[in-house]
C-alpha cells in the first residue's frame, strides 16, 4: 500500500463529522473518543471540522431546524459515508495530477478540506431550512428593576417558543433562584417551572413555558431554591407584552 493510501486508511475517519455535529450515540461517542487517542488522522480531521463548525454560528443568523429534518440529513450523511467506506479509501480522491500534495502538521489536507466543506454545507442547509420553515423571531425588550436595574433583558418569541435572555444580571442570593411568572390582566402572577441562575458574568437564558396567548407581562422574581407557588419578593425583571 502506498503512503498516500495509508494516510486515509482509517475506518473511523467518516465518523469525524458526526462527532463534531454531536450526532454519535453514547456508545459510538465513547468508542470514537477512545479511538482518537491512538489515531492522529481522526484527531486532525475533528480539529479541522470543529474550526468550521465554530465559525458558522457567527456568520449566519441562528435558526432552529425541525428535529425530523436534522434526522433525515444525518441519515443521508451516514449513508454516503458507508458507501464511501465500502468503495475504498480512493473513492473520493480527485484525478491524479502532477501537483504535489501539501501537508500541514504531517497530515494530508485534501480529505479534511473536502469534509470541512461538506460539514459547512450541511450546517448551512439546516440553518436555511430552519429559517424558511419557521417564522421570524421577534425580540421584545424588557427591563431590570431594583437590584437588577443594570440588567439587559429581552424576550425572543417565535418558532412556537419563547426564550428569556439576560445579560449583566446579578446572581440570586445564596439558596435562591430566579423564577419566571406570567401575568394575565389584573390576575395574580401565575407560576411557571422556568427557574434559572446566571453565569459569573451575569448572562443567562431560559425557555418560557406555556403559551403566551393573552399574557400581558412576563416577570422574574428571586425565590427560594426550588421555586414558589406565589411570588415572595418584588420583580427584578419585567417584560411587557401586547396581549394577543
């Protein structure tokens, strides 16, 4: 076998893309991680694909694709990978030319670059279809109150869900947690199971459960760990909504 063929002679190389996408099952994940400990080619492939995956979220608007679509695309990727494996290591090589093969860190770049381009296309398809399959996300500004007056607050609503996002938010006191409440008209705030804290930098996000139909305001209070059925402290966040 030639040196060039041996560079690609790894049956697990095609698992690199699925690993980066988080598509491997628990058993496969553990097996591939163990395999990478002794396979420099797979480590290089994962590193190259991860670079592409890390840069994509910063270059396009985020959008959630349906789980069914993700499953179909990943199934297609797996099917093509199996076909390539069956055809042998030379199946996806370009036509030979006099141009030399350039290396970086002692690994051949050809297959890695092609796989990276494929990964980029796959994620781009997920994003594009997710955007077209769902409506636009509306961002509703909120405000911090009292000890959280410097917080930046927004409620992202769309795609059948709502998410509360905060920044520069002080952490709850020891033994306490932030709880989300829904206000309908003049009725008392209704408890939800949305409990959250924030990072050391004051960032946090939480899905707002239940339908927001008829909700006039989303509130957040500091409550004992585990949450409360009724607010025990004044709100530290308020997001006014247009009743619908």
